[in-house]
C-alpha cells in the first residue's frame, strides 16, 4: 500500500469518525430536547385549563374538549382511576389515557407525572397533574402525539447517514489530491535518485522551489548528500588512479628484474646482486605504499578512534629519544614544556608525530637541527616540529596535504606522497587540526593542535619512560 493511499485512508477515517461521533451525539441528545419541549407545552396547557375551569361542588367538571388542539388528548380521572370527562378525539377512538401505578402514587402525593405510552397504535407523551381544592381530589391528564418527533428523528437519521457517506467520499477524493500534491516533491526526489544511480551523475541535484518545510529540508539534505557523495566518488577515483600509477613503477621494476634473473646465459654475480638489491628496495617501497593505502582507507571509512586524556610530556619525551636514534646526523632539540593533557588517541597521535618527525629528518640536510616543542592556549595544546631544511615554496604549500602530491620527486626519499595526508586525516579524526608554516631557505614548522582535557589520565596505566630535562640539546654532528 502506497503512502499516498495510506494518508488518504487516514484523512477519510478521521472525517468519518468525526461525523459518526457528531451524528451519534446529535441523535442521542435531540429526542431529549424535543421531548422536554413537548412536556413543557403540556404542563403549560394543563395549568391553563385547570385554572380556567375550577371544580364545582366538590366535583371535577372540566370540559377539556373545548381547550385541546386536534393532536392533543385530555381526560380526567378520579383518585380511584375512574375516567371522567374526555376530549372528543378520545371518545371517537374509544380510548383512554393510561396512568401507571407509579404515576398514580406520585399524583396522589401531589406531584405531576410524565410518561410515554402507546394508545391506539400511536406513541403519546402523557402528562398527569393532580387537581386540588384543599387537597387532591382528582387527576387531569393531557397527552400529545410523538409521531411527528419520531418522523423527524427517522428523517434526521437518514440525512446523517447519507451526509456522512457523501462527506467521507468527498474527503477521500480531496485527501487523494492533497496527498498527491504533498508527495509530488518526494516522488521527484525518488526519480532523481533513481536516475543518479543509473547514470552515476553525482553533479545532478533535486530542483525544489517550495517552502522550507519537511519536504524542503529533505531536498536540501539529499542535495548535500549528493555533494558529499560526488566529492567522495571523485576522491576515490583519484586515489585509485594515483595508487595505480604509484604501484605501476615498482611492479614494472620487479618484473624487469625477474626477467634479468631468468636470462640465459645468467648475468654476472655483481649484476645479480644489484638486481636483487633493487628488487628488495622496490618490494619494500610497494609494501609501504600498500600499508599507507590501507590506513587511508580506514580513515575514509570513518572508523572512530578511542579518544581519551593523553599526557603530552611523556609522549614528547619518547619522541625525542626516537628522534636521536632516527637522526644521528642531525641536531635534536626538545622542549617538552609543562605537563599538559589533551583529548585524543595516544597511538594515533604518536603516529602523526612520527610522520612529521620523519618528514623533517628526511628534508633537513646533515648537520641541520630538528626541534620538538609544545605550547598551550586556554582551550588547545600545540605539539610542533621545527626543522632547518630548505623550506616549502609558497605555490606548493597549499597542496602538501593532498594524496600522492610530491613537489619534487627527485627529493621524495622513496615516499609516495601519502605521509602528510595520513597525518592530517588522523589529526582531524581526533577533533584537532594540522597546520604548517614555511619559509624558503629557513625551514618549516608543522604543528598539531588538539583540545585540552579536563581529565588527568591514570599515571599507573602508562609506561613511564626515563625523564629527560626540561630542555635537552644534542650537538650537531
């Protein structure tokens, strides 16, 4: 069942139930109102007739035939229930007005009594009023036919049933049209989504010019999703193209080297050793590239990192010791600063800093200096690595975080241009930012900024490295 039909049935059911409740209430209340009106009229007529014809000589003499309308019946009764005078219409029909035992007891007690009864096949409302002169001496009864009221109620029932049915059908038709108009933009979105899926055209958008209601927000959200899908699709295509290009070179080299090793007659032992060395280097390079691609794929998949409080000082001290091992030909300066705490993932943060450290050591010439430092603001902590390398040209600076980007392949040092992209993705996954400042001929500064943490981690849960001084300097080689 479509949404349009469900909405239309819902509209129709609401209208039908509303009309049913209104009709039932009207049909129940109207008889009581009309009966009360007849009762009030009969009570007024009875009081007027009794007042106009007073009892004489202790007898009840009421020529009520002169005072009753043709559709009204009247008679007198003694307290013993004997019928006295009657109106002409009762005499012609040979009928009398009934009075129940309960009614007679009420009248004898001096209270008027009203009841309905069937006389000669028609339903009457009988009003009985005690007649007094000093004490109750008799009963005056006056009745009116309820046939007109019954006919009106029957006609009303037919009108309510027919009107409710017609109104429900009209509500169904109007609801069908309104639901179609309301769902038309959604149908357009569905057609657009189907066309985009078939054509893979992520540049196409939903054309919506209506109000900013639920459907408008749906169209806006869908267009935003298309923009993100388009960007992700283009990024995926670039990644596949760049990865294919990067993998082609080592694979070609390895295939060529294997062909050399299979030559007959065999190549010389020196050439064979050179070919094996070259093959091992290309294999290692391809392995690093595949690992980097897997890491980027995990980052693109949006896998959440385990974020928590991380102490910066022990991490920077550990990084300084590794820098001394990795860069024995460089001067290493460490300024760990105060014992600060950030919110992040310790392993991911260390990987980012190692990437930046390796990048600084690779591009800083022998005898240069690489500095590690920390600083703080009210809400963030910055961990930076400064080098005295050649710096980055201004036209290159905006592209260094792009995947597979290498400004100078001759100085790439065997990398694939993925390190900074991985570092940036890991930092942003922790809610931080990675920035760079560089001046040609003077060096570069890469800085990782993460939010400060109000929670201090349990010191016993961390491996405590040997403490270093607040500032240590290793002389240049």
